């Protein structure tokens, strides 16, 4: 990997004011979102960066739909290499998966149509075992390229196109052609995969804040990196310019005003003229501001705001502040204050309530789930890959110490344990999942009432935290689940009213 570290400097050295970045931090920390990471680059130099602990610069973060820009970049490289062309017909790429009698509209669908969400479909196909066949069997009700519909399965199909013409999946194809060249550590990336092993280009990548900054800097530099052309200039320009009108997004997402302004190749156009972004749900943004020679990359969980429009509005207000300043002078004191603040960012601490008169009575008392399901993980993204999800927890018991608790449990007949901080901190655990490449979970527990112990499981490689409430009585435990951070995971009735019974003690 030819990784060249970006030069680090003060905001003032690149014509920005540290006090304006502090204003941006104040706004982002005001309560409408939960920030995880932020990087600001200008003139090719990083002038501000920080992560809200326990998130950090090297911690992978779920990108959701920002993954789409990586999949489209793979197509762009394949086009640059002459292996694919924008006007290639999709059914010609996948002749074995095409319907026996394809419709006239399906016959017209091209690579470019899929890139710009112009497939002509009104519904998205399922992530089943034969997902490519299912995609091509979905009715193409409109002439491709004439309508817009956000289609994550189409984005995953982009990676399958690359695999079809190269024999390589996204990770293997992009590692020598993109990741190694622009300084992304491919070994640190993780992907969700489809039933056939294809990476979920529609939303399944886990990468760092800086990885996303590097990807979009490639587009900001017209497909060049350190003097080497990675994307053709033509593809790079098309990707970030209007390829399809997206005004119909207002029907389903009326608050998301930055989604109505047009779409490139898996890249959104933005309200400030010339600005464009890679975008993942709940606020995974990598934004390019060409007229300021600036890039901003951030990760967050905008709970309750699926499209995180308020974060974008805040960024645009920050850009207005930048443009309003005519002259910037060095300000070492203000720059030092900003740097100190950005080194000490953190999300809110857990609740500290470690004591209950019931604690000793339930210590080491095993219970078995007899109704519903018990889980500590979020399953909201599994629909993108068709994953079946995790096996539920079958039996469990808590043992309590002065500053922590241990949850001993069985899952799929295997005994496991997790350490839970009860001292006002989170304890890190590794719990590999079957349906997701994530494994790092930080746990905190506290007594909400004298008979209710809450456990918050924060999956720090994702946007999600699940809190499980255990209410004990003389025969067992009433269990309820809650998505306390992040969405996409509608709790089922069997999870909002689960029940476990105490087992006889031997």
C-alpha cells in the first residue's frame, strides 16, 4: 500500500478560523445527532479532526449507503480499464440470469441507468439466494433513464457487474486498483455479503472516516491521485454531475431537501452550488466543496432523522460562515484550544446506578427464555444481504462484582460471556456475529429501578445501540428491548414482551 499521510496543519494556515470550527462543533453537539467522527480538509491538508470516544480514527464504522460510492468507483475503474462501458446493456452482462423473455424496457437498461438510479423499476427486488435473477425479473415499468428510484439492490448489482467481467469481488478488485493507491488499509475493511458471496455494495461496507475522505478526494481531484490516473476524467466528471433528476425523493422523504437536487453516479448533488457528497443513512457523509477546495467527512448516528438533513443544513451554515470571512490571521491560542477540544471529544457517559437490594438475590441465578427472544444486537441491516440473523440467547445469568457484572449465556448451545461496566463506564467485548462483520461491543449496565437492570450494548463499528431491560420477580424475568441509538430495526412483539423463568438451582 502506497499510503502517504496527509499533512496536518491549523485551520488558520488554510484560511479557516478555529472559532468557526468550534461553532460547528457546538452545533453538532447540541443534541439533534450523536457525532462519532469529523475530519475537515482544505487545500489537501487536514486542519481539524476528532472522534467522540469510544469511536476513533482507526475504528471501522458502518457506512450504509455511502458504500454505494465505493461500488460505483469499482465500475468507474472497470470503465477506465475498458472492461465495462456506460452503455453496456445489463442483460448482456448477465445473460444466464436474464428472464427467458425480457421486456423491452429491461433490454434497454444500461450500466449508466443503474449507476444513476434510473433502472425504471418501482420496487426493489429481494436479497434472496438468486438475487441477480430476482433483480432482472423485477418489472421495469418505465423506460430506463427516464425516472428515478433509489434502489440499493441495483447498487449491489454494480459490484456483480465488476465480478462478472473480472472474476473478482469488490474487495479483491479494488485493493490493488484503489485502496492500495489512495492509502486505504484494505485489511481493515469489512463487508456484509450476499448469499453468493458478493459484497453488499448497496450498504454493506465498514470503513473509517478518513477512508471516506480519501475516496472523495479522488473525485475532487478529477480521478487523479499523486499524479496517477485511477478514474478517467470523463467518468469522474460524470459521477459528480447531474445524471438523473431526484425530485421524486420528496414524496417519501419530504424533510430531506438535499435529496431532491439530482444524482450522479451513486453520488448526490447538494444545495450549495457545485457541492456533492457520498451519503449513508443516519449521517455518514463525505462532502466535496470545490469552490473552497475543501472536503468534510463525518460519521454520526442521527437517530430519528434517517437522512440527517439537519446535519447537512449545519454544514451549509458553516460554509456560509467560511465564505463571509475575507481575511484570516494566525491565531495560535484559538487553534490550540480547538485542537485540545477535538482530542477530548466523547459521547455521553452511561448511567451510574450500580446498587439494588435485589442484586445479591439474583446473583448467579440462571434463567431460560420461555417466551419471545433475547438478543443484544441490532438486526436492521440484515435485509440488505438476506442474512437470517443471529440465534437468540437461550439461557443466561448475571454475576455481579463491585464495578462490573458478567452476563453468562448460551447461544446456539454454545456458552459465552460478556463483561458489563456498572461503574459509569462501558466495557469492551468481542462477540462475532453471523449476519454482520461487526464484533466489537461495549456494554454498560445500571439499575433503573430496584428490580430492573438495564444493559446497553453499543456496537461501535455501527450506528447502533440496543438496550435490554431485565425486570425480575420471584419466578423469572420480563425482558424488553429498545433501540436507544440508531434505527432500521423494528422490534418485534416477541422482543418487546419476552419472558424468562428461573431454573432450579443445583
